[in-house]
C-alpha cells in the first residue's frame, strides 16, 4: 500500500506544477507541461535502462563501495536537475532515480550504503518542516486544525476500508489496515512546500496544512495499536477462540549466502523441490548471469545483517552458507546467529579448522569441503574394488561421523 502511495507522487507533483502555472489556457499549459514532463521522464527511464545498469555493474566489478556510492549520488543529482530544468520538481527526479536503482541487482547494497545519508537527510527534512510551521498562524486556528486532522483520519480510513472490502480482503484485516493507513504520507510536505513556493498556496494556509499533516503522522503509533485491537476483536467475533490460538505461518524461505558452484547446486535442489529461496553474492558478473537466467540472486555482502534483512531473513527458516572466503562465511554465520538465532544454519567449510570455527559460532551442520570430496572419492574406490554398496555406505558414514566428532571435540577444547 505504501509503495503505491509513493507511486502516486509523480502525478501529484505534476498536478502541483500545473496549478502553479499562470497565463494561457489551462489546456495549453497542461499540454506543454505534459510534453516536457514526458520528455524528461522518458529520457531518465531510457538512460536508466541502457546506461545506469551497465554503469553500476562496471562500478561493482571494482568492488569499490565508494565508486558505487559516487555513481548513485550522480544519478540522483542528475535526474533531479533534469526534472527541475523541465519545470518539474527536483523531488520527482530523485524519486525516478530511486525507481531505476531499485531495478538493478545491486539495490540491497545501495540501500545499506545510503542508510547513513537517509537518516541524516530525513532529519534535515523534518527540521525544515518544523521550521515551516507558523505557530502564530496555527494557534488561533487550532480547533480547525484538530478538526481537519480528525476528518482526514476518518475519511481516509473509511475509503481504505471500502477499497479493501471491494478487493475481498477479510473484515478484520481490512479494518486494521484502514486504521493503520489513515494518516497522510510524508510526501505531503513536499507537495505543500512546492505549492507554497510557487505562490499557489498562501503561506498561512500552507502552515496550517503542514500542521494537519504533521499531527496525522504523529498519530501513527496510536493508530497502529488501535488497528491491532479492532482487528483482533473482529477476528474473535468472526472465529471465536480459534483465532486467538492460531500461530502465524512461518515462511519456507531459504537464504543462500554465496552462489558459486556449491550455492548453485543447493539452489538447483531447492528449485526442483519447489522450495522458495533467495541468494546473495558479491560477484557482479555472476549475479548478472543468474538474474538473466531468472534466479532470485542479488548483489551484496552476505556478512551484513542489513543485507540479509532486506532479502527476507525475518521469515527465513534456514540459512545456507557457501561463501568461498572463510572470514566472509564466519561473518554471515555471526550475523544470522545474532539477529535470527532460531533459524537453522548449514555451512560449507574450507577445511577442518574452518569447520571448527563455524561450529563454535553455532552452525547446526558443517560440511568440510575437502573431507566430503575425499569421502566421495573413497566411496567410489571401494565400489570399484567390488565391495557391496551397503558396506561402502556404512564405512563412509562411520568415517563421516568420526570427522564430525573430531570437529565437535576441537570446538569443545577451544571453548574450554
């Protein structure tokens, strides 16, 4: 829902631009503005499709986060300047650049790298919003502000509930969603600022509307609690005591860290069994190839919890660690254990020493790569010498158990 609200920013900003035009007929102004807007948006989208993706891929191939960040900022500033030159809002250009970057395989890494800037700029944004509130104009009209805020919450929640019911959403979920979405979006500040700057909206009226938007946003925590309460009451009324005792259905998602030869084989097995998965790898060429083949593989550092969270780690039942670099594998295991301790973690180790370190971090099952390859080779040798299959299987399994006990004993000794 919030994503579709954000998508409505483009036509709303365009409408705000049209309202600020003076002189000439409305249709002529609208046609000229639409032509310029369409040209600017088309240029940005075409450049994003054929220039941005190869450019970001080239930057990612250098493994330089600074270069990726620099290109991202250039894209944002360039898109904003282009829409501003076309008579549109710079915010629209920034919005479009974000949409383009989200289509690349590097979106999760870019989101994580932009997080510090996001917090800083959001703070600056709300400081400027707070400074735009004119208490001298708002306080005399405080009853009207409170009434407008209440009316906004009631009307929007009513329309959201009606839309949800039309789409055949259950009554409890429809009511909870409607109440939660009753407030305005933060883009309202951008639109009001644009209208005020263009003189379409008087400064006093803009301050009052900013106060209404701010108050509606401030009610979000209260609305969330109210929505949960109302939804639960309606659910209990509809289903009796059954609804209260139901446990949420856990996701069957598997997160695969590393998509080399081992990760690809694991993914192939999951695909054949119909188990949904998502993978992350830091090789841009490999990511591009796998995405071209239609697999859900993304670029990023699997050892960072922020990347895993954006891949859906909250709903994952299991994590498979197949990273080549031992340090990267250990960082991923540590991140998973720190944030999602209940999930199952299975890892591939380079050798016995690496397996001990992974086991000490809490991996449920560690498979040393060299050991497993040796066991398979030994099994083929015994079969070639004519030993029965059950004897070969029993011997290999006993050896495998011995290796596991050695790993566990080494972990225990290290811990002691």
